[in-house]
C-alpha cells in the first residue's frame, strides 16, 4: 500500500514497524529527504506513478526503492543513466528518473551521464550535489570546494586536485539536453523552485521533449561535522558562489521523441541479428568434445596486434554457436592496433558458459614468444599448446601438456598472404584436438567471408595446410 508515490511505511527501518517505519535512513538535515519528497509529489501530481521507473545507484540514495512506490532498478556505481536508457528503449512509454549523487554522477559516472545526455531521449536526471562522497566515507568529490577538507583531502582541496566541476553547466553545453537547472533547499522559496524544477523535468518527459537535468544543492551535516543550521549557512556562503542557481538551459527540442514499439519476438530478433538470413547454420558435430573437458572448453589465443588472435577466437566462437553450444569471446587489446599485445579468451560449453575468462585454458594458441612464455605455464595439465614455430626460436618445456610447434607464418607466407596464419592455426587446432569437425570451422569461415567471397578459397587452403602440418608431424 502506498501514500501518493511513497509507501505508507518504510521497511528499511525495523521492518516498517513503529515510528521508524515512517522515517528514512538519512541523517538529520540531509537534503535527500526533501528531494525525495518533491520527486514523489511531482510523480503523483502528473499521474505517472504506474509507469515511472526510478534508477538509483550506489551512494546515499541506494535505498530509494524502500521509499518510492514506483518501478525501481538498482545500477552499478555511476551507471544509472545508461541503465535508464535501457529502460527507455525497451519500453519508450516508461518515465525514467535517474537519481544520483555528485561522486556517483560527476566522477565514476561522468562518461555515462555525458553520453546519455547527448543521446537526448526524454529522461529526467535528479543530481544531488552536497560536495562530498557521503555514504562511502566523506572522500573528496568532483564538486568538493577549493580548500574544503575531506577524508582524502585532509588539508583541503588544493591546486593539484583541480577545480570543482560545474556539472549543470557542463550538461547544458551538450546539444542533447533541453532543460538544465540548478536549485537549492535552504529556504522555503528555494524549495518551491526545486519542486517546480523537478516537476518540469518530469513534465517535459511526458511530452516526449527530451533530456532534463536538475542539479540540487543539498546539505550534508554529517561530513561537514556541523549542525543542520550551520550546514545551511555554510552552503549559502560557500557553495552558492561556486555553483550559482538558476536555469542553465531551456530550449525547445528540434523534434519530439518518436515513440516506437520494440520487438521482443524471438523470431523477429533472430531475423534482425542474422541480417535477414532465415536459414539455420549447418551442424556437423555429433556430440560435445568431452575428451577435452566435461562440459566447458576454455581456450586462449594470444599474439601481437595484427596476428589475428581475435579473429581466430571469433571464428571458434561462431563455430561453437553454429553447433548449438553456448560460446563466448572476450578480447583484450594492447595499446597499439599493430605490434602491441592482444589475447582472446574463448569458452565453448555444452549448456552454459558460467565465466568467460580463461585463466587456466585447456588450449593455448600462441603467435609469438612472449605469449607462449606468459600463458604456456597456465595451460591445464593434459591440455594443448600450439605455437608459431616460424617466430618462436626457443620453446620452453611444458611438462604434462601436448605441445605442437607449427609454422603458421611460413605456411601463410608460402600461400601468398601472411594474414591467413591464424586460419592455419585453426586447422592445426582441429587436427590435433578434434574440438569440432573440419566442416564446422569451414562453415564459420565462409559465413565470416560472405562479403569477401574471393578470399574463401585461400582461407580454406590455409586451413587444410594447418591440418596437414599436424598430421605430417
């Protein structure tokens, strides 16, 4: 049961019993309580309670779901806006409210709020700026004032820490935002303005007009170590000069948000993902390769950027999916697109991949000496190690593993295209492990090269030469 947009009792305290069931967890004098009140009143007055979703991440507002009787979603620290975008695109009629603090939004989630605002879809962000990391221990926040002492700036914020961020002005400078205002809570007049701003931000969303951002200057007596009265005075004397109140942006959108109905029909989604190819991929495997692992085979491919480790990993993943298995590919790149380190973790599971990382792979394919030396010792006992003997001049000994030195690069060069050395490696993998039938790999290669059909014969030849290299020792 709820009273307006609030629950009539808050289970956060004493399971909702007695006076604690009517109070929030916020410290006396904290601004969050008023912001909650204005948000709840605005939701009720606009008649949108049944289609509102509030997103609250880590921070003092993390327990918002105990108070507001609306749809509620928790988000990782800083990620509330992009979670809100997910709600909006999955159900465009949803009224999305992202409720965040300054450490959450201005530091950990700065990229998320900027990117989400620039998308410009109708969404409302309520940003509580109390110049401190509140719940996590009073650390310096992006909005902490110059000279202000915190747990991580005990002598006061100085030049080396940089100037405080003016978040409202930053968001106002983005084309995607249509309404940005900074308000405060220190007297009745400012509270009325704060309520009006929050309501306007929600109303604009109901009208499909665009992205709204309301920054609320709020008090935090606990970390300022002051009484609520003194905290309010401190806010007026110190925060207002740095963060002036008022409307920072209020414009009409170039066009209204176009409502659409997203499809959740499996067949339609599959058709979109497959780019209109309705046919199912051919299957050639008779059973899961339990001779390698009972129900989940872990593979690592590593080399220099440009060696094709990522592409080979994707082809293994594609081949596994085509056969009806669950398969994952997680890339890890070095700082350079060419010449830097790069590795891929691949899993292929009979039912479900529980963890996509491959810290102890059953199979390693190494395209250079550093990759072999780094990851070779991690291969599970009884596992397989493949390396490019064209470039690895001295292979370490790996007791208890099956080791294959195959000249990937030399074979590819002899075929006329060094770039296909990763396909040579896949042929060697298939011949030595029988992880999947030869036809499974070739089907994945042909699908990947459907727009470059002229390359298919060369890749098929490279794959066959990888098989031959293993078979002939």
